[in-house]
């Protein structure tokens, strides 16, 4: 049963505690990365057989497999995928940044170029569930950014095939190359390159603890989007909220993973008790009830605050991945929320909308990192470079100050470089 905790009566370390990750992951991942770096495709096949218990055969998905997947997914699901993709495109197209040029001083031109990354790699989880929604969320911003090459890795099922739904989503999103490999070994393949899998410039997408650790260890060789932990939802609800709805929303994240976190923060002790009972009633109806049960019992909590203002302070301290604000006038509270990955406003906006159809991205900062990081966006798939042009007269106007500044830092060669063009190197 999910715990009810009264803020101010429980130690803060219990109120704000998060699930701890598994031990021994760092060493295991280091060994996997080294094996793939040395062994290439052969190591990928061996690890897929060992970890996924399947021989993938050819690592790259064929065009025939993609076409068959679209047929298998069916016209109705393809229609849903297309509708979701259109909403995601519509939202992310607003994020596109333009290059700029500044020429407001005589003889000086400065600017910034926005350049798409050459090749990006998307990690799409498999394992206990297939997530075609992640394909759309990760691939569409990359395509909008203009990346010339977008490749995807995802673990095969026990039949050696990639989920038809995942491949159908890849077709809708514009992903050209898909590889049947998952886990830390897939991250290694993207980071180092193998005989078949190309090396990328950036890796994005969620995964289990081994995938997350692998992304952490290859960062610097390649860029990554974020270090993501287990899925989280926090529902901020007042006493007028429907306990059945709140419980359903909490369970929507609890079913993701045994270490997922579902939290309710409310100013109503009565609602807390009703939601606790509703979770018990609904959880037994779920096909993934064992996963959801472990999640709510080990990582779930209901926090009762004295006021909604205090509840908002708790929200900002937790900095959740997903935040629902279940009150009558949610926009009144929006500016008070400083730390959350994605915010769902009002009683008619379940977080599941954001997972699939609404349009904003669902690859989000977790584990409190919403305090300083952002959802996946078009910005993640571009880099910026700057340029400067000075005429002789423009340089002469600044060279003495440049030299003085350089000498203040003890860098005489810098100073001489600024002065030498006008014969003032001494």
C-alpha cells in the first residue's frame, strides 16, 4: 500500500527520498564498452545472444522487415502514429533557432551559425515493453533540426525481430537505419562504431540503469542528451480532485518500472486516504500489477501539506519529471513552479496525453535534474558556431585595449598579436 506522510511530521530525508540504483553497474558497463570497442559486430552478436537470448542474425533491419512491420502494425495504428507525429512536429517546429548576424559597428561583423549535427543515434528501449512513442519523440526533433543522418538502436524480441510498432514509428518519423541491438552494448556501438553500426555525434533516449551508465561513460567521446533515471510523476491536487482520476494517473507511471516513482502532494488529508484506497482498488486490474505494486510500495508516497503554497514548495524541491496540477485554475499556479520537466495543467490533462499525443516531448529530466536541465528538443540536435570579422580601422579602435587586457593576465604574446598589425608589437 502506498504510504501517506504528513509534511512537517516526517523527516525531510524521507519526504524527498528517491529510489537508489542497482549496485555493480559501473564495472559491468565498463567491461561491455571495452568488449564492443575491441570486438565490434562479433561482440554485439555475442552479447545479444547472452543478454537477450536471441541470435539477431543481420544486425541492421532490412527494408523488407520495415515494410512488413508497417503492414503488421495495421492501418488504424498507422493513423494514430501519424496523428501523434503531426502534433509532435507542430510543437517542435516552434523550437527551431535561426542563425544571426550583427553589424551595428563600423567595420565589425559578428554572427552565429546554427548547424545540425551530422549523425545522431536514438536509443529506444525494448525489454518489458516496446515504446514506439519514444521513437517519435526522439526522432522528429532530430529530423526538424536537419540532421543528415538519424540512426536507431533497439533490442530485438525473443523471435529476433524488432517490434512492428517500433519499426512503424521509425518509418513515420523518418529514421532510415535501424539496428537490432540494445543495452549498454548498443550505446558502445553508437559511441565507437562497429563494422555495421556507424559512430554518431550524439546519443539520445531513455533506457535502464545499464544504458544510463553507458551513456555516462561514453560522454565526452560523444554527446548525450541527459542522465535519465526511472520514470516519475508528481500529482499536485486539491481537495476537490477526483480520487479515482488521481490514482489512475499515479499508476500510469508506476506500471513503467519497479523503481518508478509515483507521488501525490495535496493539502487534503481526506483526498490522501481516498487516493490510497483507489490505488488498491485499481492496481489489481492492471496486467502489469506486480511491477506497479512494487513501485508504489517502495517508491510511491502521498504527502499531505498544510496548504497548497507549501505543497508547491515541496514540488519545487522534488523537481519531478512529470507534474500534474489538478486544481480549478491551474494557470494561477504555473509561474510558481520553477522545477519540473513537463507540466500538465488542470483536471482534464492526464500525463498520458504527453506520453503519446499532445506534442511536447516526453524525454524529460528525472531524479531532480529538472532543477537545471530541460526536455529533449530541437536544440539537442544542433550546435552553434560563431564568427567575427574586423576591418583594419575597427581593429585599430580596440587593439590597445586588447593588449592592455592581455598584459593584465600576463599573456604578452596575446598583446603583441593585437598590436603587430599596426607595427606596434613593442
